[in-house]
C-alpha cells in the first residue's frame, strides 16, 4: 500500500449535511478492502443519485491495521501525523484535524518524509466546492536522491444512495472526484503518476465506501526511451472494525481478470524494487515469467498461449502464490 498517491487507497468521510468533516478514526481499528474491475461512477445531477455496484466481483483483498502515529516506531519522524495505516512492511502517516493530510510513509527500509504534506482538502468541505494543494518530499533510495513534487485537486460533486457488492445499502453517500499528479525526479530521469479517482463516502464510516481509480505512468529515463503504462480498478470496503483486531496482512500484489482468457494485468502496492512474477503449471513447470522494474506498478501479460486450466502465480519478493484460472 506504499502511498505514492493521496487518493488510491485511503478515502475520507463526509457528514450528513453534505460537508466533509474531520473523521473519527481511532487507533486499534482495522479495515479490509476488496479490489475488482474498473466501474464508472456516473451522476445525473447533484442529488438523489442511485449507485448500484452489487454486480462487482472481488479479485483481490488487502487488510490494514490503524495505529497511533506518535507512539509508533517512526512517530518522531512524522511529528504532525496522528494516525498510521499499516499493511505489514508498509505504513502511511496521516493527520485528520483541520485538514486531511498525508505526511509520508515507509516501504520496507525506505522512509519518505514530506516537507510539505499532501492535503486532500480542508474541513468542512461541501458539495460544489473545489480544493487544490501542492506537496513535496526529498528522499533516498538505493543511493539515489529522489525529488518528489505533486498536486491534488478535489471536488465534492453529488449525493445519493450506494449499494455495495455484498448487497449492503447506504444512504447519504457523497461523490468526490480527485485528480493527483506526482513527479519523482532523479539524475537518471523522471517518473510521473497521474491518478483520477471517483470516491463514494458516507458519514457512517471514517473511510470511503467505494472508489473507481484510473492510474497512468510515464517513465522518462535520461538518454533512454520513455515508457508509459496505465491501469484501473475499483476498490471498496469489505469490513471496518472498531477496536483492536488480529488482522493478517493479505497479498501485496494481485491480478485481474481471474479467470482470464487473453491477458492478465498484475499489479502491486510496492514499487521501489524489481520483482519477478512466475506462472507455474500444476506439475511444477514454469510456463511464463514477467518482470516488474523499479517504479513499475503494473504488468500487462499475454496469456492467450496458455492451455486452459489452473495455474499458480508466485512473486519473487513476497514468496506467496495465488491461483490463476485460464479459460478460452
């Protein structure tokens, strides 16, 4: 979940008066989110919308524990953060008071501290209002200094009723559209992320109920050939638990669609390392191998040549295996 954007995974609450208010997030709470195919969030006006996503099918899960930032192991490095979201070897530090602000995070041994936090919007925030902010950080990875700059623009568009894939119906739900552009620069080149996220939020939860996210990347090495990539998905709350729970971190990478016939997109939450993905037949034969490079969040792989059946897909970084079904 290493947070290179403000909008992809952590979503924020809204009050019944159609004003975004400071959320009641507490240390000791836990969260499980599901990921599936991209689904548009459409409006026909500013009120009385009916968003029905009951047909969405989960293809990946991720769990978080929520902790007290000042008492965490890196609390002194993030003195203005109040909450830390933890997904195993990755943490994201936030504050929720007058603003919803991201202060930085960790990815294994990598620590990114924002000198200028990323503010999604100030509280309160009402339908029709627009908020913009810029942010910056400087950090090192593999002996290289990375200079990060970015911008966020958020707007509250509408309100209505939401039906989640589990059939749960929520009233007084609000639609936020957010655009984020992030640029990492080094002596070797630049890596740019552009994120468009439409998020549905309710006053009943401290975090967003559902979000439709589109991400594009543009990697431009000095003296090399630029590489662009894109992917999209929908993410929604599966469970939100108040109080301390024993939550086991689930996969830090995933794939969709599954079952697949022609192509599979592999995506991961950790981007600051290379990673090999292997597709293995049930007799143990490696039938396909693909490589994530540094900074690459997703891989599009042609699987049309694989025979129908069940395969195991494993990651060199996490050493975990997942089941992939091929149908033609």
